[in-house]
C-alpha cells in the first residue's frame, strides 16, 4: 500500500503527539506521585506512638458508699456527668432523691450501697503499679478501680492527693506492668505535635492529637500549665499528654469551656512539676511547701513608671501577714519583690512557685524595690498554712471638706487606728469623687504613699498632691482592709 507524503507526515505527527502526551503524563504522574508522597511523608503518623504508649494508660472509675435515702440511685447518674460537675463547678453532682412512695418503701436497701461517683484516666509510672492521675478524679472516693487495656481490673489504693496542683498518686498491686517514659516539658516548643490518651465519656483508650498552643500559661496558683488544642473532654482528666518521642510531658487536667465540652483549648500539668509532687506523696503522703506570709499582686506598667522601676516586673506586696516570715524580715506593703534567692521574678505568679518549692526552715534572700532603690532582705521560709481571711475596716465618711486635685477628702488617722493597722503614718479617705472615684477609691481606704513619698498626715498629703504635674501619672499606695496595692491616677482625671 502506497502512502503519500501528506499521509506519512500526518501519521508521524499523530504518533509523535501521542508519544509526547504519554511521556508528559508519565512525567507529570511521577511528579504528582512524588509530591503526594512527600506530603504524606511530612504528616505525623500516630499509629506506632499510640500502640507503644497506649498499654500504660488506664481507666479510673470511683465509687462511694451511701446510706439508704441519702445517696444516688445506682445507675441514676452518668459517671462522666459526675466528673464534669466536680471538675467544672467544683461541687459533687446534685444527688437524685430516692422514691419514698409507699410502694417502694419496702424495697429500700438496709445497708450502705456502693454507687458510681466518677470516671477519669491515669497512667502507670512504675512497673510495680504506681499511677499518676488528677486529684479531682479520686479525691473523696471510697473505692478506686483501675482498668488496664487488657481488661484486667484492680482495686487501687490512694497514696496521696494534692489539690493545689491537682495531682494524685494511686497504687495497684502488680509487677512488670507497662509504664510511660517521663519527658522534659521544658524542651517543648510551641507548634509541636502531641497526643492525649484517656477515657472521654468512659470511652477507654481514646487517642486525640493536636499541638502545643502555649507554654507556662498562668491559670493556677502554683503551676504554669501547658496549653494545647488536643481534644480533651470529661473523662480525659488524669490521662497523659505525650510527645512524638513517646514521652509523657503532662497530665491533662483542665479545659476552657462555656458548654462543658471541648472548645479547642485544654491544659496539662507539666510532668516535671507533677513528678516532684508525686515523689513527696509517695514518701510522706502529703506535700510540704514554703511560705513567707505575703499577699501579692502584679506590677503594672503605670505603677513601674511612677515608682521609677525600669521594667514592669516583680511581685507587689499588698499585705504582710502579722507575725509571718515577711514581717519578721522587715518587708512592708508596697515593696516590690524583684528576686528570690537571686532568681528574677518576671511576673507575680513566679513568686509563689519559687517560695512553695523551698523547704521550710530555709534562709532566703529577697531583693526588693522600695522608694526608688533596691534592697536585700533575709528571712526564713515557713511552712504553708491556710490563708487567713482579711478583716474589713468600717470608717465614717466626712464629705463636707473640699476635695484636692485627685478628688480626695482625707483626714488624719488616730493613734488608735494606727496601732490597729500597725502603721506609723497615712491618711484615711473620707470622700472620693472625680479622678479617685473613677479608679475605684472609696471612703475608708487608707493612703500610705504617694509615688515614692510616705504619707504622714493630711496636710502633708494635700501639699504633695498640689505639686503633682496635671498630665503626669501618679501612683498611690492604698490599703483596704488587710491588703495594700498601688493605684495609678492622674490629677483632675487628665
């Protein structure tokens, strides 16, 4: 069969076009496959991690014994709802009252019943059966039951509970149990992948994943918590937060929620802090902390500038406990603690942690800011005691006088009042209006200091106020009840 040049060229063109298309599609497919593979390879794979760490995570359920007519009807309350009420409202779930109608009166039990109280999670930290969990999971329970992933169930003993850090230790009898490796939360980076394993709503060994959202989040008095976006729900409490190396870095403890469910923010107790608490609980059954006997507050930028402090840092002493270590060491309300044993205090919440971690009886050095200069003060740390309730001072207002540039009418304190308040000077507010009213000052407040000047009496105070620059921020050291704090204010409200 003969072919013309046109036919030959057409066939050749079609062939070359098809070949080119085939080559292009193959190359494109290779490129796309490579890109897809690279994309998949870049995603975290939690399967091996969950398989490795999951066996050391346990389900914890608690029960309590109730007398007839005083407790919950068995099965009448969901376990996860009991845990929810205790955690997010701070109280036990309201108890359902048993049916007291005549038809059921004969069926009422005549002895204590063991009824469900709550559910939670935990994880094994030693092969002989020591388990870490949250204090709120087991506190107040009569019986604690621990279930492993292989469905073995143990009755556990509560070794110790520390409510301040929300850490508890329980013990089951066993040997060669699976356990988690303890990591270092200080090496965590914001954005790093982590997983949580627990029993949300009683669903054992549930794995959720997310990232570290923030470190050292100040939500607790003694603990800087780890913030994540890992899904944590009622029942997850007490379970581990695990990094990609399979190390536990925290105990899932809290969530931020307006509904009671997960809303994208959860918090974990750093494992290093938890282990320090756990060691004391295992050794003595309780946690011993230091105290110096002060009530503190934050140092704001306005306060720092007014007092000549280079930066807004440290812990402002608002109240000094009578007879406490701080008073014996010479600390005063209005002092700003900048360092504790040489360690800088960046924010007020740093101080309770440093002092709390100090063994009672330890001699410590505090660097303070007082009246424009630094000073070192030595004191002996005591053991932490329950906080005392501050007393309220009732004063009679005298509004008939003319207010000064701060909108204040003040008068001298009597000797009896000074003795009662344990101060040498100061003035009492009889009336407050204008600038002072807007910043919250009221009759009965006692003014101890204006900027870096001690207030001696009403005449001297009004003289100091008269010399203030109208547009420059000033700061008053104000005592209300047993607490003192600095209050920034501008003359005439400018």
